[in-house]
C-alpha cells in the first residue's frame, strides 16, 4: 500500500533522480513526507522562493546534471515558478515541474480554496511540451514514466505533472514496480543525409551554425568542420560546441562577412534566428538543417534539405557519407584568423567589459562554467568571451529573463560540483533573487557571483537616453552595501574596483567553501547594440 506521494517518489527514483528543488506546502505535504521517508536517496534542495527553485532545476539540467526536477505548491507557487518554466521551454531544457493542486472534488468550482487559480492545468500546458493531471495514486508511477518518456523523446522541453493534494495522500495497492518507458527518436533518413553530404561536399564555402541541439556533438561538429574547412558559428546556446580557440570557431557578428559568399549552410540544432531574419536579405545560401523537431524546419525559411533526427545520431552518418563526396580542401586558417583578428579590433572598445571577461576566463580554467545575465558584461560575453567546452556557457537564450542568473548558477554548481562556476549579474537583476544567498549558504554551494553595480537598470536607462531623448524614468536604483549584505547572509562578500582586484577576489572566492559575492562598482558601459 503506497500513498500517491510515495508512488511519485518511487517513479522518480526509477528514472535516476537524485536531486529535487522546491518548497513544501500544504498541498504537497504527502510528497515531502515520501521524500523524507526516502532518506538520502533524493537530495531535497529547498529555496527561499519558487522562482529560485525552478531556476535551480533549470541550471541543473543545462549543466548536464540530468533532469531538473522541481516541486511547488499550486496557484501562487506555480505562478512564481512560471518565468523559469518559460525560460526552460525556450532553452529546450529537460525540466520536470511537479505542481500541487487543491482537492480533486473542488477543482474548477471557484470555491476560493487556498491557492486555487482558474484552470491551472491549461497554464501548465501552455509552458510545457506535455502536462497531465494525476487523478488517482494507482496511475502516479505511470504518469511519472510518461513524463520522462516525453522529456527524452523528440525535442527536449519541460514537462509538468499536476497532482491534487488528496491524490498525494490517498493509499492504493501497488503490485509492480514503476515502469520505465523506452525513449523515442526519429530514425535517420539515409537518403536525406546522402543528399546533404553531396551538397556539402560540392560546396565552395560552406558554413556550420550550431545551437543547443548540438551541445552533445562537439567532437563530431569539429571533425565535420575540419573536413569541410567550414567555420562554425554559435551564439548563446551554441557556445562551446567547438572550442573558441580553434581557427574555425567564429562569433556570430563577424560570421556575417563570411556569410556574404557562403554557398551552403548546415544548421545543427539551431533555428538561426538572426541570420535567417537579417542576413538572408543580402545573401541566401542553400540550407541543410538537422533538428529533432520537424516543426523547426518550417521556421523562418524552408531548408533545401531537412533531416529530422537527433544530432547525436545524424552527424556520424553524415560524416561517413561525406567521405564519398568531399575533396581535399586547402586550409582556411589564414583567412579565418584574419577575420577573427578583425573582430578583435572591432570590439576592442568594449571596455571595461573585455578586461573583466579576460580575468574571468583566465581564472575559470579549462572546464569552468560561466553563467551569463542581462547585464553589459553578460551581453559582451556572447560575442567576445572564449568558451572551451560544451555546456560551459549557460545562457537565458531568447527569453532574456532578467534575474535568472544567480539562482540558475546554484543549480549549475550542484550539478557540476567538481568545476568552478561563476555567474555575472547587474545590481538590478541580482536583487530579483538575492534571497537565494540563504539557500547557497545553507546548502554549502561554493558558487561565485560577480555583481557589476551601476546603481541603475543600466541597459534600459541607456535606451531611455539614446532612443527617447533622455526620458530617464524608473531606472535609477537605491542599493544596499552588497558586501555587508553578503556577510549578513553568511556568504563571503568582496569589493573589487578594477580587473586586477577582481582577479584576487576570484581566487579567494573559487577556493571558498561557500558562496561568494564580488561587487564591482562600475559606471555606464558601452553598448554592444551596434554589433547585433
């Protein structure tokens, strides 16, 4: 005889879950009772706000820790977590949100029960690829299995389970273990791959664009790029697929110059929003797209060749086929190094951002993970920060979710405790989730956050001044003493006035046993907008 909560926990354990982020509450009592009874089998990381818990689950998933599982109460708790869920949707992140619910017999009746909101399940479905309600304890483990099947099959996006409080409490007879369903992946179309190999092999100036769907095939993309002498372009979610030190690796803005003469482009796990919305007006190369989601082939422009498959399965086949059509190609190293040098000169005026980023890169080491944010240093990192390994540049993607970075970095560090993790933030965004300093201290998470403090919503104010005739309104901020604030939470607080100070502060923070907050006072920084 198991409660619904016990059946859910057994289902999570059957699928290898060892960490859950969340906040307990009356509608989830019996889930947390089951987690307590499971002992150390599942580590429960409780945050100080539901948005923090959901962002931690996102960071855990993005850094490669496995599925990020988060549990929140219904109504306000779910809505608090919804910004992180939307971000996970935009990032194609494997996040499972377990949402409590009022008693089953009261759903939809508008009785004003604690935490009741209208049609919560529809809201949950709008922010996930799949969501269902568990209506009886006997189906709880099956629904958990279905959730994981959805997570791992096709395009990875968050999923949700809504579980009423009476279902979590009620007991039922369980006669078998929780099911584990085999994952589903579309088969690789050998004919389409053959056509793509022929087109790429005959191309004079091919290019490769990579996104989040290519994070697991860095070795294969590098091999393909070298065979074709094709530059590889990654922006935000595609950073790190190919080592930035490789001469074939290009930041997105300078890649536009190469695009002007490119005849064939291969897109791996990316929608290529900027090139296909802006660059294609000047030049339209032939397009080969590899994506696990067939709907992606319909976005922005139809590809000449569409391959619906996981990149992990399609690229080895493409590499094999390319050997039949490719030719010996002269190295483009000199040409691309000149392009990279030109870009370095173009962005040289982004100071002090570049000097700070240089220090961070050097102190992070080869495998360190960088978490960006909606701040000028974060913006600059997307076009000027070298990334050496897959899954070591964590970004908000197109959602642009201000304040996501610090709590997400906590999840990243819990997923990858063996490597240094540094997040950057502005003073505006950091205070969205400052309360999670308490979580990081309580959990002993040695994550380092660098807070660039200009006492304003800097980017918005910059636009108010430049675009709207100096109509500065609601963007100047009153801030606490961040070093003292960190100490009040029990974290290490350091102030660094210059890049050299930041280097010393980073060394202290990266060797600390708990979280570190480094405040860097700054003025107005140059915008990267002219490079977009």
